[in-house]
């Protein structure tokens, strides 16, 4: 396998791990980027652009991020709070009156971000066509009754998170989350990162810009862990909150479909290069190319302050969440206890570690049946940690 790109002196272990991901862990096409103190120190790519193709992955090839999208989207309400436009401790219904229905008047904006809203499932899942309409997801969540008392427990809102966040942003700003990211974050920073892929980028994808992934998993398909664990059993039970949370769109749309890529689903369908994802996280914690960091010290502290921890009612493992970001822990190990970010189901990962000044982005077309800690992404994290300690 030919691996292309560069690593700065001292970061050679990351290249070794990246090569091993192809040789031993089955990666087909992937890229990884690492920034330290706003400077790119790792920029690697290899394999094929399409998981079932032969065209090479090139510098600038982008890929869908799945739930790594959540960490990017979470920056929007945090920045709106930083600007004084959104109160994290206000009821969601103050901004979105229709949301108050069926006992949701006490759901706070904070609960949306820390996965304590009690709204991980829909009694009637959306069809793929409905899910791609901007109004349908928010309408469905607004009509849904909580499955636990809001604020009293936490569980991963796999799909509903995106609809709640997007409608809040729209009610506050008049723009969807993808539009806001494009104008306020991606544009100024020059990020190859989109939530709602523009038509011109979709066209470029046919000649090497955006890769194609493996065929979508069947609705409700979960990890296949050996030996069988509680999370596997929960996925196998159609009545469980776990299965229902991931089946809030049934069947799940074809993630290679241009219509899916063009839609705005802040929980699942962001698209980025590895560099775009790493540069995004680098911009949250420090200056990048003369552009001041996005988060003030207060916002950075809020982003990584523990809001939810312990047994997760959806993922059936112990998880830790701040405000929209996962925090370093057994479910998703990052670089250090102060790291924050978000994995994507089956592979992708983006995070920042303020203490070391490190930000990492990893994207792949070879999705696996992992949930939060993919072996390939974790091998890269360990390699960065080794480089830091050498």
C-alpha cells in the first residue's frame, strides 16, 4: 500500500500506525491529519477513493463523517452562547414554542447538547424521504413524548440530536446549521468541511473529491461483538431504546446518494477531509494561520466540562459527554483526560486536546461495525500519544 503525505520530525509513529491500518486492520481508503499549536504536523492519505473502486485517494479527498458530525455541529450553539444569542439554561420552548408539547416544557438547551433530553427515539420513524426534508425531523421530535424525565438521565441521541440542534440554530439565527458553519467557520478558516454538500463539490466528487463508502447497513443493524455483550443484545432487540434510537430513520438512506449528501443532518452527514476536520478542532483551541481561536477560555471550559457520565441508556456502556462533545473515557479514548471531540460510528474521529495543543482528524471509507472506539482510529491516537511522550 502506497501511503502519501508528510509527517513532522517526531511524528513518525503516526505514519507507522497509518500504514499498519492498511496492512493489518483492513483500511481501504483513509486519511489522517494532526495539528499541533495551529501547525499541521501530520498529513497522510492512502488507498482508494471508493471502498469498492480503484481510483486512488488523493490529497483533498473528502468523506462522510457520520457521527463525528455531531462534534462539529456542537460548536454552533456554543458559539451562539458565546455571542450572547443563545442561553444554554433556557428551556428549548422559549426559542421553539412547538417543542413544549407532551411534557417537554422543562427540556433545556443544555439537555439537547448533553444527551439528557429524554428524546432519543421516535414512536414513528421517518422515511428516508422525510428525513431529508428540513422540517420533518424537528416536527417529529416536537410531537414526541420523552421516554425518561428530561434532565434525570442520559442516553445517546443518535439521530434526534441533529434535528433538535438544527431547529434551535434556525430559530435563533434564521439559518440552518450547515449554512451557519459555512459562513462563520468553514469559510473564514478555509476548511474542506460541509454540512450539506454544495452541488459543485458533489460534481467534483465524481472525479475524485468525495469518496463512496460501503453499502449502507440494514436498518437497526448493530455491532457484532464476540463474545456477545449487552450492547449487541440491545441492538438485536427491536423494542429496545438502543435499536429504536438508531432506527429513527427507517430504512436508513443511501449515504452515497447525492440527495443525502446535500441535506443537513447535524447528527450524521457532515463531509470533510481529514485536514478539514483536524483544522476545525485546532481552531477551537488555538490560533490557526493568524485567525484567532474560536472558543474563548470560558466556552472551551464549557465544551469539555463533564455534563453526563456513567451508564448510557442507548449505547449500554459508560459514556461521558460535555456540551455536544464526547469526553475522554473508556467508551472513546482520546489523547488525555482533557480532550474533547466526537467519533463517528464505524471509524471517523475528530478531537482536540488543549493541554498539548493537538487536534486530530481521521476519515475513512471502510466503515466497520464499531460504535465509539474504532481500532484504526485508536491506533492513530496511541501513535500521537507516543510521539508526544518521546
